[in-house]
């Protein structure tokens, strides 16, 4: 699963669901198992405090057995795999944007 595509999908979905507040994307971090993680630093979430959306690429075990990846916002965290990541991203990011817009 290409990590740059996953990051681009998060950005696209945030736009699609109407998230307009500024955020920055941190540098990729190499995690265990040679998978990658990255944080989207949002300027305001939960009670007006800065927080993050965290994306972690699925890890590959020996013999290329994939483990689940993780997407986490201040409101929800969900595991995902190659078969369901778009559905998981849609659910988690839509909820994040709805919670943020309710707080406006």
C-alpha cells in the first residue's frame, strides 16, 4: 500500500468533507517493521486545543503477511487493511470534520 497515496487520500477526504481549518503534515517517521507513520497537525480540535490526525501504514510481517494500519483523530481511532481502508478513512474523517464543524 503506497504511503503517499494514503496521505493524499486523507487530504482529499478532509477537503471533500469540508474541513477548512489550516493544518500541517509532519515528516514521515519510520516505525517498526519498516512501515511509515505521519501526523497531520490540526490547529484546533477538542476544546480548542491543537491536536493531530495520525496515520500509520500497515506493517508487513515475515512472508509478507500484512498487519492492520491505524488512522486516529482526536475523536476516533480505527484499524484498516488493504480491503477496507477507503471505508475506514471515510468514516473516521467524516466524523472528525462533523465534530469540528459542530464546535465552530
